[in-house]
């Protein structure tokens, strides 16, 4: 599906794209469907990715026995009172939201039908948790736009093995092709500063994403959370986190290398309250965004400036 460019700064932002498409702001509401992850529940491993803690990027709201509808309405009411008339994207965020039977997936989605002001469905999952049937079920969800938030992190299989992802880059490609066959949009998640990786590796991951049927990307800095393997590596000196200047430079370079039509969903990760060990700058979202923008301005970069267009090779 061809997407137009939505420049707000010198790159495409999701908020500008949605504003243009829907004529109003669209806010993501994070939801917890109570699923687990095959890399944590023993299906393929019990260790998880080296940076993952017991929250699995989740809200934990399912632990409070809130139904998906109640979780959605809780956030919707708060956001409406703060921002007035806006629309929403339901984001199944916690753990791997297609790590279940097709029947269970249908049951989860049926709870999201008919939610008020819902425009978009976003489903976070792993590339090894998708098959044709699940993609077909997702594609039939009644809303204006469906995104798969698909963790890639790195295109280097050696790195994926080192960080215990439990899948390879080719699994990501296979899932992208499945999603494309049903016109589901894909947002690739990538991480800067993975152990053993240089800026060259990171830009190779961007080149890999550019060549897949991907319409969105989330950039994450690798921060260290309590109770993770990465925390032990950091405490023993095996891993040193990036400094903010490196992260800003790597991300600005990646934006410049990114295909011009891809929509940037995020430029930095958001540690949950109390989970961050290091680096301290990871909790300052605004200063990270400002640092990236500063590098882009100083180096006169914009999205796609250094994109390697395969048709010109
Ligand atoms: S895939 Fe996600 S939830 Fe699963 S172990 Fe890795 S980071 Fe955690």
C-alpha cells in the first residue's frame, strides 16, 4: 500500500500521518490481553531477550483483572478529558499478542469490536508467532487501519542469537510477506546499541528494513532494566550502554538512510517507572529528541537523504 510522505520536521511522523488521514489527533491506548511470550514461557526459552523484564513492555493492567474494554475506556476517558475530541488506536502491546490459538486471537479481537472512537488496531508480536490463519483473522478486524508491531531489533543473526531473541531475520521477512498479502501495515522495531554492534551494523539493519514491505519503524535505545540478563552484563562490565550523543548520531544517520515513505512511530524507548538502571539519560525523552534533531540540523540530514534506492543500483 503506497503511503504518502508526512513531514512535520525532517522526517515522517506517525502523529502527522494520522492527523492528515483522519483529520484529528489519534492517540494510542496500550492494552494488555494477558498473553505471554514464547521466549519467556518455555515454548522456545524461559530466559527471554537479554533486555526484557517481567513486564514484557506491558501495562500490567490485565493483572488487575481489567477487561480489554475497561482498559480502553479507562485511558479513553482520561485522554478525552485532557485533549477534547480525539480518536484512538487500540495497541495490544504487552508480550506477544499472537502467541495463542486462532480461536483465542478471535476472542481477543471480538472484545475490541465496537469500541467508541476506535480508528486503528496495532498488534505487537514476534515474527515467529504469525501464520496465514492468524494474519487472516487480524485482517478481518473492522477498523480503518491495522498495524503489526513486529520486533526485528537487528538484521544480524549473530546479534539476534547473542541477545537470545529466539528468531532470525528471515522470520521477520516471512511475517512481513504474510502481512503484505493481507494489506496489513508493518511497523519494524529496531534497537541501537546492541551488544557487539557498531553504527555500521545498525545501518545494515535499516537497509534490511528498507527492502521489506514495511511502512513504519520504531527506534529504541538499549537501556538496562532491573532483573534482566543485560543488567547482569552491565554490572559485570560485559556491556556498556551508549551515551546520548552516540544514540543521537546513530538515529539521525538511520533516519537519513531510511526509505522516504516509511513512517517513524517512535525515536526512543520509554522506561516504565522504577525499572531503569542505566543509562540515566534514557529517562529524558525530550532531551533525546532534541539531541537527534540537533544532529540532523547540524549535518543537514533529512529522511531518505542517504537512502540506497535499489532501482538505482
Ligand atoms: S520478545 Fe518481547 S516479551 Fe518476549 S522476551 Fe523478547 S522482549 Fe520480552
